[in-house]
């Protein structure tokens, strides 16, 4: 297998200079946002990601790529956007779409940014695309792809303003650690459960670098619980921004039926007394926080489409 691109024929000084230039270019191009939970269960990591991605696509002018859980054909992500029948048959998907095809081109040095969209599936025209996961077993994919993750994300950032990835939850594999290192912004998804939080915060701290931007999201949130976001922050001495995403049965049903975009579109402007209003406002607050943290909230470049809402 050829070596990942970069650094050919350079001495140590040249290589360092090249890396610095690359970092500056990355900041001027796309940003990588990874959704991840340090513990398994109750945090709603995938649900939070789907909601944020879809609403960002509906309400902001950024060009987004949802990479989902790259190391496997992660059903929950695709099922959130496609009805079961089309997801099962993949009749509408090109045979060469997905991460496997991109990696083959990258390894052969034939992948150009302007060709990336040929291997993705559109969810919202000119706004939100999804890259299907690998058809290979996880172990086989990781061994072949891990060295190519950074070059792939760097190339992808030239074609998209924002890359959204599902880092999974629980088991901190070498692949997950590689994803976390690539994140410009880490969205840490946490449960509303004191016992699990006692485990989660030390695991989270172990992965955070001093300059790593991050925020907290409490998925499947119950506003009637005594363990509110405010109380959690006080009890665990947390100072970073934290966002609840209230449990919503209609939303969960929609994601299982491939209706995520339709659900959010129908409920974008519901009145305050509507049952879906709290959920929509909280997802909107999370989307706004993501845009602000990556510096894309500017007119004609990631800004909100309707500022009068």
C-alpha cells in the first residue's frame, strides 16, 4: 500500500513548515465536528448528530457533509434520512458511493476535492450530503484506513464548510481516538445519570487537549428530573457550555422511519405552546453553538438563512 500523502523529499524544517501551512489552510477551509460519548447508552449521540446536521442544513448556508460512523455501514445514521425500503435496497445509491470508493482513489492519488460529491448521497440539495460507511468488517476497514483518516478529512475540508462525524460511544478504540484528534470541535454527548457521569467526566478529560474546543450535550433529557443541566454543572464543577436535547417521542419515531428532515422542516416554526417547541428550540441552540464555535456564522458563509425568525 502506498504511504499517505505529505512530506515527500522534505527535511525536518520543511516538513514542519508544511504542517503549519496545512493547519492554516484547514482553518480557512472546512471544520471537523465530532459527536462522541465517553460512555455507552442514554446519551443519544447519534440522535443528537442527526438532529443537528439536519437543522444546520435547513437553516444555514454552510455546505455540510455528514460522514456518520465511517468504520461501518452504520444503520442508524442512514435510517434517519431514508425510508426503510430504500435504505434496505439502496436502489437510489450509486454502487461506488461511500468511504470505500473514496479511500481507493485516495490511496491511488486520484481523489480531487471536486470529485468528492460524486461519492456522496444528497440529503438537502447543495446543503447537506451524507457519505455512506464501509461495507467491510470493522477490523478490516480500520487496519486499511486508519493511516488515511487525516488526509481524507483534509481533502474533504476543501469541498465542504463543515464535516460532521459520529465518533460513537463507549469503547475508545484506536480509530475513535484518531477521530477525536482530528476534531476542530468536540461535541461530548452525556447522559442525565449521576452514576454514568462519574465515569464519563474523567474519560472525557483524558481525551481533551488544552486547546480542544468542546461543548456538552445532554441527550434524551428529562426536564422534570432534579438532575438539571444547571445542577449537573454545579455538582461536577463544569464551566463549559452545555445544551440539553429533550426526549421527544415523535422525533425518535421520525428517525426510525427515515423522516428526520421532514420532521424538522414541519416543526421549524411551531408556536410556543406546541409539544415539539422545546425540542426544536434546543436543537436550534445546539446548531447555533456549533456554527459559532467554528466561526462560520457570517453572511453568505454559513450564516442563518432567516435572521428575523
